[in-house]
């Protein structure tokens, strides 16, 4: 079966063909045959325990009601060694497993040339080419993974929960710049109002052309999910109107190329034991050793 | 003031001199003048909200009772943009701020050549050279940051809490391989026993020369912290006996050199807009673009 045939099958609704294309993209080089299509690419991230999976599941339901097909890429940067796939969890799978308009795939960080920074945009390109209306890229964690995911998407949704402590602080300090939409999930809990006000104040301090809305949700009951879907559409319209969509897609492609190039360099970089020992003993500086390694 | 003079002052107890040496190391190249000393280097990590700061504070108190000087490097990988410093928090600072045997420094990921994978080992080398008995490297998050931190330390402590959900799963899936000691904090809560049993079963499935203990603590009351300090000493003795200490330090130096070398390459890598646009349009493959970029 050629990639072109797989693409035909995928566009006709074969989940199996989509999966094979993703595997081919992860292993080798498929993208030359992949023309961009019309998918809206949405990143969903936030610290553990805020209800990302439940929110994603509820959002899928609303998007399906609106007639959109949805692909979910569940990225797990917390599994550098084991290649585990935590996020394709049972609840979400159970809700949408029998729906042929929903495709779900997990991706761990292990073994991709250039890491997730290269692999996630590559997988997004495949899912777009397969004709999905919306591609949701879900990541757990607060850290570099968010930045990589934001670089791979058009719209970046950050989910928080009231009183999430570290999480809210982290969002205020580091994720603020990359979030296009904030969701305060579990908004029926104490402190939801305070968390939202905190965030809105932080947002107001750094004015931007697009001001991220702060949306309260209670995902298990579906509360606020319609508003989230509306906000996604509004952001997409703003991206197109303002010319930012093209800029983001250029940035995404550049990030992918850069990550792949670094991965190729990394493959060729081995530090000899005697060099490492000299650095450990303090007789060679690490920067000198790095320069020698590249020379 | 020369680096050698700063080092003299630092070794005589000047926190200011330690701080200036760290800044010099972050900016430039100091390590040629830094001979390794005797510090035990301990990484402390775990998901947000498990009580890392409280545990670290309680551990510092026990180490101080045992006559050790302690340097804390609080690494914040969640602040890629803002360079914020979340972890040097008030509680811990308040407890030990007036103790000249405790030095605390925060480090964000921003702006370091080679990222935290290079900057953290560099800072550890400075703190070791300054003569501290113990260097604690604290990181928040579950992800690549843990791996980088583990590479920068002799002993890697992973803190979890009962029912931490994602956190425990992540630890089982990805952090298991890098943890030398597990702490179940908040062990007076429901589910602590189950979490500990879960972990011990997971550990038993992947036998290693050093079997990571699983230690229950209630950090605010200091419960279990003496046992944690004992476990740290036992692990250090094992490292020395088994020859693994030298191997780990070689690996740490190699990781630092590799990260610096990649950082140097990255500095020189710019993806031209027309290349990014061609990749976004599907007319050039990202891998071809990456290879062209390196050629």
C-alpha cells in the first residue's frame, strides 16, 4: 500500500489508515505527499489533576454536535523512557470509542528524532491531511512541553482548577504568554472566582492583540463547554483576520525543522569518557569540551 | 575580584560570593578554576502539590542537626519565558533565612545556553566547589526536567502523595527508572498505603542493583524525615562502594557537554521564512529542510 493510497483510505474514514500514516510519519518521511487541508489545530494543556481528559471529552461531544470530525493527539512528555501512553484513558475512549468521526492516538516522547518538538507538528500535519475538521493536541504537565505544544497548534487552551497552587502560579508565571484561552475547570468549587480574577489581572498586565478569555467550566456536567467551543471559533476567526494564522503555521514549520536538525546533530554527538572525566575532575571546562566536540 | 578570590570568600561562608560565582557560571565559563569537592548532590522532584517545598525544608532541618551545610538549587522548568522563580518560597526561606549554613538559589530555564540540562550541572559544580556538604536540587514537574535533574545529581528523590492520580501514574511509567528513593508524603491521608504498595510492586517488576526504598512522610510534622536522611546516606555509601558514583559523575559531565554543544549548534540555526513556508505548504519535507539547513 502506498502512502497516497493510505491517504485516500484515511480521507474516506479509515481509522486504520490514519494510524498507519501516523506511524510512517513517526518513523520516516511522509510529509512530501501531504498537502495541508483545513483542520483547526487546538492545544489543550494544564497541570495534572485539573480535568484535562474530562474537558477534552466534553469538548469533543460539543464539536461532534456541530458536525465536526475530531482527531485527538494525546501527547505524553512524562514518559521519556517507558514510552507509556497515559492519556488515552478509558473514560474518554469509552465515550467516543464507537464514533467513527473521532480518532484518538497517544504519542510518547521516546524515540522521536528531534523529540516531541518535531514529532507533534509532524503528526498534526498527517491528521490535517487526513481531512479532520479539528485536531486536539492534549498534553499533561507544566513546562517545556507546553511551549512545544503551543508551537504545534493554532490555538492554545490552558486548563486550570481552583486552588491548584503550583499550577496557577506556573500558569501566571510561564504559560501566560502561550495561552490563547484559559479554562478554570471545577468552577463549582471554592476559590474558582478568586482564581479567575487572579488570572484576569495577570492577563491585563501584559496587553496583547488577542486577549485570552478566562472561561469557567464544570466538565463532567458539560457546563461552559459550549462557550469554550465558541471561543475556539472566535480565536480561529481572529487568527485568519489578523494574518496570525499564517505566521503561526510558519513558526510551527520552522520549529519542526529546527528540532529535526538538532536531532540529527544530537545523533552524531558522543562525548568520549576521557572528556567527560576531565570535565568532572575540573581540568577541562564544559564549554571548551563542547567546542572541541563540535570542531 | 577574581573568581579565585570569590571562591575563597565563598568557602569562608560568604553567601554573596556564592551567588556571584553562580551568576558568573551561568553567564560565562568558570569551571576551569573549580575543583570538585565532597558535596553529596541530591535531586528532589515530583508533581505539583505533593509538598516538595515542605519536605525539602524539613530535610534541611535534619541535615543541619547532623552538622551538614546545605545549598538548595530550586530549578523552575515551568518558566521558559518569564524567568520566574517560584520555588524559593516564603515558608522555606522563613525557616532557614537566618541560618548561614543554608544557601538557597532559584534558577529558571530561560536564557541558559543548552537549557537546564547544561545549567543545572554547572551550578551544582559551583556549589560543590564552594564546600557545601549537601547540594539539594529541587524541581517541579513530571517530564524531561526530571531526567535532566537526575542526570545532574548523585541521588534522585521522587516525592508523591496518596491519590495523586496522574502523578503516581507518571512516576510508575516514566520516573521509575530515574528514582533512587521514593517518598510518599501526606502519608496520614487515605490511600497512602495503597500508593506505597502500588509503587513497591512496580519497583519489584524491574529489578536493579539498588532497590529504591518507598518512605512514608508527613513533612509538616517532620515524620519520616530522619529516615529519608538515613536513606540518602545509605544510597551515597552504595554509590561509592559499587563504583556508581564515578559513573554518575561522568554521565553528568557528558550530559552537560552534550547539552552545551547542542546549545551552540542551536544558536547558529535559523530557519529561513521561505523554507518554513515550503514545509507548511507541504512542498518540502521537514526532514529534507533539516538536512539542507545542516548542509
